[in-house]
């Protein structure tokens, strides 16, 4: 779940948002 953490760091307001990098979002 390391990738998930990266997404959270990018957008702490919403853990799961398409705002994450394309690559990271794919894994999310």
C-alpha cells in the first residue's frame, strides 16, 4: 500500500482522487 500513501501525500484532502499522478492513480 506504499502507492496509496503517495496518493495521500499528493492530496491529503482526498485520499483517493484522480488528482494523483497517472502512474500512481493506476496503482491506486
